[in-house]
């Protein structure tokens, strides 16, 4: 009899709950089919995000294929399972780590319906988070809408420990089943950039380096982009090349510092966003706070393109967007600055920005990124007030005081002294010539006036709240 281990965003052997239980439940006559499915309908063209993910899949397959075989299927999941059942008639059980949000939740529901119709037992596990979406609730049995009370309860809950997987190649079904599909996959990933810092072992090295060198100072250093002392673990958690339980366990072996506590709180935010998205599944399309459904966004396409390209005339915003475009990654503080700038200074719909991040950001996770965009736009929970509008200049002066990060990515400003690096528009014509930066030619003038835009943004948010109140009163008549 065959049992299937269905990999998705859990591209690792160790501390993989579904794989652990699949192997534990095997009998002497059972064989385990290791399976990954590629659904081309999900592809985003020219997407650093997808290129990074499928490069990790390729790395995972190469690792497994050294001793056994990872079977690849290419197409719609339900049709692929039907094909698998025809190819392997004795298939009776399937194990997987569940998704509770977005496309993953829809796919899982359709797959479970197929399993039931075909008398295939399925076993699903909460593997991606320290605490699943339904684990932490308030006294009324409802999900939390504000972070602090959620965190206070979260931090008191016992966390699961990693599981040790005894991976025995002799029990794996290694004869290739879908050679044509595997050829399609090879063709897909052949042109993708090769990254040496991927895979389960690379993820463990990155975790060890961060914990040993940087976590103690995380509280202070995490907001300084030029230091680059954030963990960089998000890309591995997104692909599942690293288990969240392993991260937690390694942290517990370190000395308790404020930096460690702060990083643990960031892991709580990750659980919190997932809980919010699971319980508000339409938040990718709608604000969580209904009072902000009526914001009159300006959605200026030209300004949106300047934001994307990093040519807004605000150096810290431009440096951040260029970092994203060049590397597929952006420092966390800069994610907040650029998101606030787009939604408040430019009054462009947060969904535009979220879609762009989904395409480019290699560590994009729907729950965290959608939640982050709603927070930046203040259309999420009450954790961030709508009148909080980041001033990009003061943020730049505070978190990149010497302009080291700006100079790295906005090279045309590299010769400017610290006095002007945050506001080059204040340069006189003589100073522009002296430093080789002609505004409007070498570097753009600011595309908006922050003070004016802040007032306008707050007014639009307040107008939406007032209109929402009127609608609610009318509906209550």
C-alpha cells in the first residue's frame, strides 16, 4: 500500500510534522510517495517571489533525489490527484501540513473533498506557526482583534518542540512516476537565478549565525538598515526550509536579553497576522475595519510607477524600493516607511502595493504581508491609528543618520554630505553643481509635499469614517 507525503511550503526533512507522522505510521509493507505539485495557474510572470520559491523546490528535490525521489506533478491539484490514483491504485493515505488562508485554504478544501470521495484517509497538521489560528482566543471564545492582549496570552502558552524525523530511503517509493511533468519543472526552473543560500542546511546556518551574533542586540539594531542585522529568516520560514519550532528552540538556548524578547515578539506578530487572515479571509480584498472601505484613493499611475522604481525624490523611500527591486528583499523598517508613503503621501490603494510586494518580495507570506499593508494603511485593526503617518525625512534622519544605506542604493546621491543626504531638494544650484547632482536631471525633486499630503490623507480617512457611520445609521433604520 502507498502513503503520500504531500509537500507544499514545508521544503525540509527535519522537524516536519506531516512527514514525521507519515513515517511513524508506515507498516513494513507500506511505501511512502514524496510528492510536490506545481500549479501553473498560480505563476506570476517575471516574479522574483516565484523564482525564489521554485529555486528552493529544485534544491529540495536535488537533496531528496540523492537517496530516494521527490515526485513532481504539473497542473491542477485535484486533476493531479486523480492521475496519481490511476497511476498508484493502492494509494490509501495522504499526509500534509495544512494551510488556513488564501489560495492554500481553498486548495486544501478541494483536495479533502477528493480524498473523501475516493476513500483516501487524510492527516493534516498545523506546522507553519508556533500557535495556529484557532489556538488563542479571548474569554468569549473569539479571536483577538488587538495585538497586545493576544501577545500577553500567547507568551504564556507552551510552544511545541521540534520533532526528529527518521528518514529511511528504503521505505520511499523511488521509481519516477511522472517523467514528463518533471521535465516541465526542469524547464521552468532552468532559467531562474541560482542562489547558494537556499535549502535546509543553509537555513540552519543562517539561524545559527543570527542567534550567535545578532539576536542580543536585535532590539536596537533591527531598525538600522545599514547594519543589516535582522534575521533574514523570513524567506526560509516562507518556504518551510526552516521550521518555526526549530527557531524557537534555538532561541530558548540563548541568554535572555531584550533583543531576544523583541525577536520572540516578532514571531508572535507572525502568528497574530495568520490568525487575523484566517478569521477575516476577505482581507486581501477588503479592509478589516469597515469604516475605511470608502477612502477615495487617488491611484495616480505615474506616481505609483515612480514609487515602484524608486524615483520619488525621497531618498529613504527610493533606496528601499531599489533594494527591493535589486535583491527581492527589503528591511523591515523600510517596509513600513514605503508602505506608509504609498498609502498616505501618495494616497494609492494599499492593495496596489501589496500586489507589487507579492510579485517581488522573496519572503512574501500572504498573512503577514496583507496584514502589514493594512496596518501601514491603518485599515487593519486598531493597533495603528489612521492618523499615524510616517514622515520619510525624519524616519531617514533617525534610522539612517549618516546616509549609509541611501548611498548604497541611490548612488547618484553618494557624494552628498550628511547635511543634505536626507533632503537633497534643499541644495542650492551652486551646491548641486559642486556635488554633481542636478535636481530634476540626476535625481528627481520630491513628487509630493509631505506636510500637505499628511493633512489630505487624514481628511480622507476621516471622511470615510463619517460616511461609514452614515451608511450604518441608514441601514439601521
